[in-house]
C-alpha cells in the first residue's frame, strides 16, 4: 500500500508541474498578438509639430469565422469614429463532387474557402488602438505592413505653389484690365490666367487630399478562415425514360453484330499476312518431305 501511495503522489506531482507552465504560456498569447500587430509607426507623437505623417496599415490573417470577424471589425471601426470604404466577401469553391447515396437521391460535396478584403479609415490618433482591438480576431498572422510617410514638405510645396499662382493671377488680371486692348493679346493673357488658376486649384485639391489622409489613416485587411465543406442533398434523375428490356436486347445484338463485322473486315485487311503464312507453311512441309526422302535413301 505504501508503494502504491508513493507512486500516486509522484504521478500527481508530475501532472501538476507539467500543467503549470502551460497555463503560464497560454495567458499572454492574445497580448503578444496585439503587440505584434501594433507598431510605433502607428502611434502619433503629439510633441512633434514639424512632421506630418500619412499612416497606412496592411494586414493579412486567418480567423475562426470570416463573417463574425467582419462584423466585429466593422463595429470596432464605428466605435473608434472611422468608416468602411470597401468590403468584398467571397466564397471560393475549389472542389465539387456528386455522390450517390440512394436510388433516388445524391449529395453534392463542395469544398470552399471564405475570405474578405476590407478597407477602413480611422482617425489618425486611433490607428494604434484600432489595430490592437482588431488583433483579437487573429488566429494566425500572415503579414503586417505599417507605413508612416512624412508629407510635410509636399504640403509646403503645394502652399508655395498656391501663393505664387495667386500673385501671378492678380498681376494678370490687372494687365488684362489695363492693357488688354487687342483681342489676340486679351485672349492669350486670359488663357495664361486660366492655366495659373488651374495650377492653384490642383495644389489646393492635393493639400486637401493630403490633410484627409493625415487625419484619417487607411487600413487594408485580408481575412480568411479554414477550408469549409458544404453538403447539399438533391434528387437523382429517375430512369423512367429508359428503353424496354426487349429493345435493349435487340440493340445489344445489333451492336454485337456490328463489332463482329468490324472484326471480319479487319482480318480481311490482313489477307497478305495470311497468304505469306500459308506459303511459308507449305514451303516448310515440302522441305521436310525432301529431307525425309534423302534420309531414307
């Protein structure tokens, strides 16, 4: 009895020590995924007033359910103050097999993969938070790309273009009003003025676009799940239009006779080989007879 108790105590101790590390390792997995998805490139530095960053993120990962994760990502986006600009949920079938399961029914077995491509826009200050909240859907992360492009110089260049165009526009308007007496000169000056206004408008639109990208970061997501299988039971086609038994017998005899005719025609095509065979056989017999006669003499 003492030996049995000692063995039980040792076994329980091993089981407890083997289970304890697993619990310690399993706990931080969600946090490690969030850290892996996040990056300092996604965090805004409020003390930096010199640089202006356009932040974007691209993620591809596997989830348990594409549909549930899609709803969760859209809810996160709405709560964070962002919006969805694109979503394309597809179910790609790569194998379809029909199996007969009874005399009057079959089952269609379809293997497929569900995936979704999503594009969302979120406030620049909430990009890091959004990525961390999205990470709770990740089962396996394929890749993650986060960019922070500094566009401060581009904004400055557009501002300078607008200022130059405004000054030039004012001078051209003054020249047209005061000295544009001839039609040709007035037309050329107005075309030049129109070009300058167009340059200024393009620079303003470019600045508005850049400011929008600065204020709202873009996240491109590609999510997918494990292979799925769909079973669809369908009715089999009944054989009510098959010919009668007697007709099938006659048809089989006719088909067999046509095969026999084909064999006869095929053999007739080989008459030359048969002739050579006969001549060879006769020649062999004659040679054998002569050989026996000489042997008897």
